[in-house]
């Protein structure tokens, strides 16, 4: 997992989630998988995901009666700009 954005902008669970999703932009993940990949408690990640969805950076999809999966909104101009920023940070590292 990369942490380019967190290193640039400071530690934040929002940035950790976005950074991980930028590494896996087309992959749907549930709450537990996201928490596992960023090494955080699901209880810490849970309130952040709806906020990222409401901001339009992440999309969600209900699977079954109660499960929800999330992924980066690759069609969003801001998400595309973050992808370009992350790539440029990789190149300068």
C-alpha cells in the first residue's frame, strides 16, 4: 500500500483510504477489507466512508440486505486529479 498523499499532506484516515483506493481504483471493497488494507479498526473507517461518498469521491453499492461495497469514482474529475497527483509523486520519489 502506498502512502504518498499522507506523507505529502499529513496523516489522516481520509487520506489513507483515498490513497489505498487510488492504488486499486476499479476494485470494490467492503468496510473490513478497506480497514484491513490501511491497518485501521473498522470502527474508525466506518464513519469516513459515507463522508467520502457524499463528497463524490467514492461510490457505494449495496450487496445483499446489509453489506455495502465501496470504490473510487474514477469518473470524477477530482478523483482523476488525485490519480495524476499520486502518479507524479511516485515519479519524484
